């Protein structure tokens, strides 16, 4: 045992091989601690995903800490300097899969709440935790299902802090107050297979696709706005051909993605894309997948409380940002007017030798505790 309750809990969580969607008993450990300080805990299982909803209090405002116990696979074990599921400290740094994304945040949540309740047993409002084991996977049986279940009961959150690793260079330098949406498409352009020496008897789908793809890549979809950069279009995969060098392929398939702001709507992006494809007289099939809508929390009580807590604890002036990928915040924003994300430095997330600086764990916990104090009206 160390002198830091946050470090001890983070190590205990990292040691559990909770590769998505397997929770590996992480949530049971959290339940044990939360019930000891008066939380009512409920396990919600959807398919192979374990979720936890824990609440203390029944009045408003309700502040929710949200996160995930699942981690991505460690990758090649021989490239790790130590076992990814044996938390290891070297030179003031804690290594292990999930150290930054996001078991340190969950440990900080728990200890912050324990300390807050110990000092303010009769606090105003309510505190809750929403924890899933399906954030790193398809995200279909995790936070979204819990939010749907709670919505059917009439639940409503006032504030939510998602513990994603948002800090860039220094703990507290970046808080996410929104995220772009994600819209993907798989396009199959149909041609006619044939011999390359007889092109008049074939239709090359790559040649047919190329002008349309160039136009899509050059298109300005929107100009963004005060909170978001302009929407982007990117091709991630292109597949065609039989492997032979003397065969014109019969089809060409591309996978592409829009990261879009609140300045665009999914239906508008779809319509504009299909108009360009039709303009080039392509014979095609197109399957769309909406990964998530964008969300935005304008500056308000939650961001003010969190940025003040960061300043008090670290002296760092926080920047609000909407950059990066998607998160479970997109699901929570449907039932909560103020959602922000804040957690450790994100430089090593999903990488070999993922890590977090040990000396950031206590400040992280203190920031969460100070935010509770600001929002629930006690000092």
C-alpha cells in the first residue's frame, strides 16, 4: 500500500485484464466502496456488457461522473517494457493498459467522492456514477443503453463529467466541452471486369470513381463555427482488383468518414455526397453508419466550476476544446444539458507502454473533489 488512495485503487484496477467488453470485476470493486458511503448501486447487464449506475441522494442538482472500465487490447506483449496488466512504476510514472484511458480517472472519481462525503455527509443535491465496460468496443450495450433505461424512468442529469484523458501537455490544460459527430460510409462502385488489353469490353470502376472522389475530397462541407472546426471528409480504405495485373476489376470499394460539427446535419452530408456520386453517373451501392451526433456544452456552471477547480489545484488556465474523436458524452448529452470531459494527459492512450505520471493522480482527484464542492454548494 502507498500513501495515496488514488494510486492504490488505480493499480488495483489496472491489474484486472478488462479488455473490452470484459469488466473483470472492476465494477464490483467500485460497488463495494460506494455502498460503504451510502450509494445505491445497480448493475445493468445488456448482452455481454456490464454497467454500473450508482447514486447518492435524491434531490437536484445531480452531478454524474461517467467513465469506462474496459480497455483496448494490449497489442504485442514483447514490446511492453513490463506486463501491461501488472501496474509498474518507473521514474515516477505508472505503466499499464488503462493507466491513462481511463482507470486513473475512475480511481480519482471514487476517492474524490469518498473524501467529499466524509467532509460533507449532508451535502446538497445528488452524486452519481455511470460506469460501462463497452466504451472501447462497439458502444451499443453500454452508456447508451443505461441512458435509455434511466430516461424511461424519468431520470435527468444536471451535470456530467466524463473522465476521458483530455489533458495535452499539462494536467488541466484542456477540457472538452463538446465533440464532433462521426458519419461513415462504405461505397461500392460497380464496373465490369475484363482483360486490360481489351478495355472497350470492360468498365473500370476505379477510373469511374476517381473524378467523383476528387470532387468529394475538395468539397467544402461547412465553415465550422465558434466552437468547431469545419467538417472534414477522409477516405480510410480503398479496395479493388483480383490481385492479377492483367484484369480490370469489377468493383471498387471505399470506406470514408465525416467528422462533422454542429454546422452540418447527417442528412445534409448524405444528400450532398449522393448528389456528387450521381452527377458522375456512377452505378453504386452506399451504406451509411452514423457513429454519433455532435454535442456542445456552451460555457456555463459546470465548465466554470471545473475550470476554477483546476486553477485552484494546479494554477493552470484551462482551454475549452471540441477536438478529438467521439466519446460516450454523445449519449449522455441527450439527457444532460451540461456535459464536459476531463482527465489525465492523453499522449500515451491506446499505445504500447501506456502510462500516467504518478504526481498527477492526487491533483486529478482533488480537482474532481473541488468541482463537487463548487457545484453542490459547500466549501
